[in-house]
């Protein structure tokens, strides 16, 4: 049942995120155009292009991201804990590339922040989670490889390559940390949803956000990066809504 819910969530998410929504609206508009329903065609195609421009407009995408990334400040590297949980992110397994290119930008920054905290807080262990997705190697193992390359002893890593989403990651970590505080490392935009999920399980995560996308030097331009930021932000808002529905 959980597997069905997981794939249903992924399917629905595509159609309500910016690019999927724009494509859907334009396809519907083209359908009406084919049926000679020109007034409906104009409406759907116009809305589709308007949303494409809006989501690609840097001030708008920055506003969406602000609502997420401003909720938790950077970690102060002072709290004494035993565990640091670095959430999984995207990766590829192209053997022609070095490990620094295998991991996506978000994963790389999450692992790097986790390693920095680990070095500043002696005797901590790093928990790494994340499944393989469409690749042959789980994210958790890819992140572990980078952490080891950065000087972390393999004995200081706890690796679980099976969790498919944040809730499954939280359930695993709860079996290790119980009710004790621990540091949670993930992207700043993902942190509000992650904190909500972990705390809903009675856990006490200390947020250590990284991979910030918010900017204080806005440009009145249309950017593909802004479209991606809008997608990322809306993905998180949808995720929070989905978590509340399931709870």
C-alpha cells in the first residue's frame, strides 16, 4: 500500500509542479485548437505561457524560496550531540566521472556540511540514507564514498540504502537516536518539511540547513535556474501538504 501511495504522489506531483503544469495546460490548449474550439485554446495556451514566464521570473521564484529557506538559520556548530543525519539527494553513477560529479549539487553540499559539523563536534557519527532511484547505486552509498574521500573514517558512518523518501529516512533514524537530540542536515528549502516529519515522530532534530538558493541580488530577468527554483519550492509545499493529508 505504501508503494502505491509513493508512486501516486510522484505521478500527481509532476502535473502540479511548474513544468508539468505548463505542459498540461498547453497540451489541453492544443487539443481545443485541434477541435476548433479557439476560445478555449487561447485561454489554456495563454495561461500556460503566462505561468512559464512567472515561474521563470527571478523575483517570483525567489519569493517562493524565501518562504521555505528563511524558516531556519544556519547551524552554529556548538550543540553537543552523538549523531548527524545527512538526508539523501540526487546522484548519477557514470563511471567516467569522479565522485565529485556523481553527486548532484544538493547532495554534495549536504555531505560537505555534514562532514564540517562532524569535524567540529568530536565523537559524532554520520547517518547517511537514500535509495538508488533509477540508478544502480543507492544515494546513501554515494554520499558515504564522498564523505570517506573527505577524510571521514568509515567506522563513523551509519549507512542505510533503502529509504525512498524523508519519512522513511526519519523512521530509520528513530531506531538509532530514539528521543535524543541530533543534527539534521538537508537543503534549506527541504528543511521545513523534514523538520515537520521528524518532529511528528516524536524526534528532536536540530536543523543545519545548507544548499541555499535564496539571493539578495535580484535581476528582473527570465532564467532557467529560476524555473528550477520555483519547481523545487512548489515540490516542497506539495510535500508538506501531502504529509499533513497522510497524517
